[in-house]
C-alpha cells in the first residue's frame, strides 16, 4: 500500500476543474440569454422556415457556446497566479501560531 501523501494544507480546484466550471456557468448564462433573445426575435419577426423550436434552439445553442467558451477562457486566465501570491494565500489560510506566555512576561495590574 502506498504511503499517504503529506498534508500540505487546503487544496483548491485544479485549472481543468476551473475551466469546466467556467464553461458550465457561461453556458448556462448563455442558454438563458439565448432563450430571451431568441424568443424576442421570434415574436418580432416570426420563426421562419425552420419553425419555432429549431429557431429558438439555434439561438440558445449559439449563445450558450459563445458565453461558455469565453467564460472558461476567462476563468483560466484569472486563476493564473504567481508563486508568490499562491504562497501568500497559503500562509493566510494557516492556523495562527500563538506563542506561550513567558513566566516573567507582562502581567496586568490588579485594582
């Protein structure tokens, strides 16, 4: 059995996980925006020869793909951090180190 990995503190999601999460969020927003925009255009100009469902689906798919692509790229770019920033974040997440009081240290006055 292999040894347990050393506990290096809290680990966040990987870059691929953030790429997938950005694509899902952008795709969801894009589908909703595509539905609103497509429904508005269908009410305004009619569905055309493709019919209502196919036209609306094209709007939703196109908008969802575009939003998902750009959101995934943006989430990966945003996570690209320098090693100094990563180390500072890891230090900030540690538990505080409290020094024990020395025997001759400051004692509050009694009244």
